[in-house]
C-alpha cells in the first residue's frame, strides 16, 4: 500500500482542467493498480521515465497530449504536475 502526496502545482493544474477530469482520475487509478512493469507495457498509460530527470521522475499518459508527472520515493507516490497540450516537458 502506498501513501500519496500532491504538490501544489499538481492540484492547481488539476483544478484548471474542466474537461477530461473523469479520464484523469481513471488513468491515475489504472496506474496505481499496476506494477511498474505492467504500467510500462500498458498502452493506455505508457508509463515511462522522464528524460534528463536525475531524481527518478516518471510520467504516464492521460490522452495523446496530456501527461501526469510523478515520483515514487520510499513508498510515497508524489504527484508533481499535470501537463496539457503545449506544456509538455520532453
């Protein structure tokens, strides 16, 4: 069982999204119910490491252009940012 933390930026990003909230929640639940290997193979979320990140930051897909960035540290899943189209960090 994991603990969860939500950065202020993530909460702000989520509060500004009017469409796709249901999809966002569904994809978060999907990611949290899969192992790391299952999440990487799951084409719905395509979990992957963030290139250039030195602190194990990862991301998973919400839509073709929307991603959630997160980090797992010591049993805590920290949700960092929700990136929408045009904001993508590559």
